[in-house]
C-alpha cells in the first residue's frame, strides 16, 4: 500500500515535467521532419508566451507588495535585500573566474578568421538617461509592462512598505489592502497553473517552429565559440549550483534543488526569458522550502539584475575579440578588468533597456576595438542566449536558497514541510 502511495506522489511531483518533456520532444521531431513548414505551429507557441508574459507582470506586483506589506519587521526586508546583493555579486564573480580559466586554456577564437564587414556607428548613448529609464517610467501605465520590470519591482516594494506602515500607524491587525494583495497573489498563481496546463502544447509548438526554421544553421556562425560555451554552462551549472545548494542546505539542499529545478531549466531554454521563467521558478523554490517572502523578493529581483549567464557570455565575447585581434588574454590586470565588465553586465546593465547592446558598446569602447566587431559579439550573444538564460534563471533559484540560509540560519531546511507544500498546491 505504501509503495503505491509513494509511486503516486512521485508521479504527481513529476507529472507536469514529464508532459512538458514529451511535448518538447514531439515538437522537435515534428520540426525536423517538416522543416520550414513547421512555422505553421509558431502561433500556438506564441500564445503560450503571451499568456505567461501577460500574467507575470501582475504576479510580480502582487507577490512582492503582499510579502512586504505582511512583514512585521522591516529589518527583515533590509536583511533580505542586503544578502541578495551580496549573493548576486559573489556568484557573478565566481562565474567570471570560472570561465576565465577555460578560455585561457582553450582560446575560443584561436585560428579563426572572420570578415567583419561594415557597421554604421551607433549614436552615442547617455548612460545617466539609461539609468533613469532603468529605475523609473514617465507614466503609471508604462509600469504595467514586462519591459519595465525593475521600475515595477521598485514600485511594488515601495507600495508594500507603505501599506505596512499604514497598518502600523492605524494599529490594524488585519489591513484589508494586505488581504487583497494576498488574495490576488494566490489568484494569479492559480492562473499560472492554468496556463501551465497548455505548456506541453505551447512549448512543443514553439520548438517545432524553432527547429524547423533554423535547423543546423543555428550554430554555423562562430561555431567554436558557441560550441565551447554550451559545455561551459553545463559544467558551471553542475559544479557551481551544486556547491551553492550545498552551502544553502547541505545534502538536503542539493537534493531539493535538483528535484525541483528541471521545469525552470526547460522553460528558460524554451522561452529564452528569465521573466517568462519566473512563475515556474516561484513554484520550484516553494517546493525547495524557500519562504514565500524571500522567494517573492529574490526571484523577481534576480530575473532583472542577477545574470550569471550574462557574465559568462560577456567573458566569452571579450576573450573571443582578444583572439580575433591577436591579443593575449593573459595577465592579472586583464582578467580583473574583464571580470569587472562581466559582473557589471550581469548585475547592473542587465536591468537597463537595451542592456545587451550597451554591454557590447562598453566592451568595444573600453578596449578600443573597432566598432565593426559589434555585430560579431552581438551574434555570439544571440546564439548563446538560450543556455545563458537558463543559467540566469536557475541561478536565481539557488540564490534564493542561499539568501534563505543567510536570513533564516543554516538549519532552515529542518522546518520545511514538503508534504504540506504539495497539499497546498493541490488545492
């Protein structure tokens, strides 16, 4: 009897993931067989992405503001944000050092000769204006967009804080606004669950169109750099995230991470968006045992400004350009500078609109490369975007676990009730 119950619980835990994998595998096969004809399935994949993007903006607002509004101790909020920034910076530096070791041993552009073609120099970008756009919007309606995630996060944190302060000022045990935010958070989580029922079909159609359109041409340009990058990301995922999850919760932390991270891996690879992966990540970290208030702050914030994958990509671009121009990518000064640029790209510039192009301009401008090389590194970024996004998104989940340890203490997993979490999701 107990064996039957165990089998049912295991199937229940992995049911959605299994269906998702089946949908994607079928989509890939259909795309390979039909070729460009598989583009007819693209709208069905786009419907899934549109549904996710539509639901994720209010989900971020309500989950963040609700978590903060319910905080009785505002020092906890400061502690969460402080530790989040520390974790984001440290993991970005570790990712950069990791890839430097590899590209020094195996230079990605060694023996490669590329015709750089022509390039029309981009207009000068005012960095201060870009920072203003990254942090704020000019009108309220503009904040209701996934392209303004950082302003939305700042607004949600400020709103939740103000609701909490009103509750204190009026000595309210139950603030109706707080209850409203909490109900809306639960409602949008259920909406995400409904959307995920369509995920196997939507992502299957998306992959069918992708494989049918690009096929083997996807990695034809700059093959060595791109093909190097994929195993680098896989090795970093397996070693770095295993170490991070072990730090967060020991062996139990590692098991909890790998048991619940695969849906986020699949979603991030398929959508190439940390924002679109956010609902899947929220559900996954909840099953890992991360408290809701920490997950609801770390994951939206991480999806905007925590980008280990971007740091890896930036170092790959820099080392590729060094090799292209015959410059030795060696020396402590060269490496420290490259690490600084990669961390800035992964933690700061990622939150700025057009951050990818801005990061390329910074690389070219700082080292004095000809602007004609920008299309080269932009193309590298495009070809490696899927796996880099996977590192970005899953890195947010393991970061949430590490922040939980720093906030709750090293024994935080002792208080995790997995069965209760699964029962709550089933309701």
